[in-house]
C-alpha cells in the first residue's frame, strides 16, 4: 500500500502540465505484459510485469527522466552510456543492471552500433503509457 501511495504522489504532478522527455534515435516496444498474481497477495492485481525492448541507434539518447517502476535491464547488444547521480557507467553487451526508477538518469549510445536493451520492470496494473516519466519538479 505504501508503494501505491508513493507512486500516486510521484505521478500526480505529471498530469498537470507535464514536460516532455527529450529523445532522439530511440524507440521502445512492449513485448509482454502480465498482471501479477500468485503467492504475493499484496501485489496481486495491483501491478504488472512488463518486458520491453529498447533500441538506441548510433547517436541515440533519452534525456533526464525517471521510470514509472523499478526493473532489471539487460544489454542484448552494443554499449550503453548510462548517467545517474553524476556517475557515468558503461554497460556492455551481456551485462545486467538494476534501475530503481526514482532517480534522475539519462542514457546514450555513443558507439557506431545499435544498442538493444531488454527491460524487465514492475509497473502499476492500469499503466498504459511508456515507462520513462518526467522528473518531478522540486518544491
């Protein structure tokens, strides 16, 4: 329940004049979504697991953003430059990394080859939009 309240507080500012996230040579396609059910009763029907494939063409990027939910990212091909909290990391083909979603981050393809990322994430069950969301404005 606390997570749901947190998500509502974080998401609500975006429905009142939300800014757009800068993207170039970037595309993401949802491949599978499944509403959570099973032994974790407190999650059942409230969240879904989403699998999507994101491609950054050479020179592609996504600007500063949060993600609607947490997840694990797998670099299927290429080399992704990932910046979070003024820390730059390079994730190469075959590596995994975790993204909490609630921290400002950006990602770039600074190589000559397309970068393909497989995203496994948890999102609200009724979420219809893309996973990247604008960074909340500071109070």
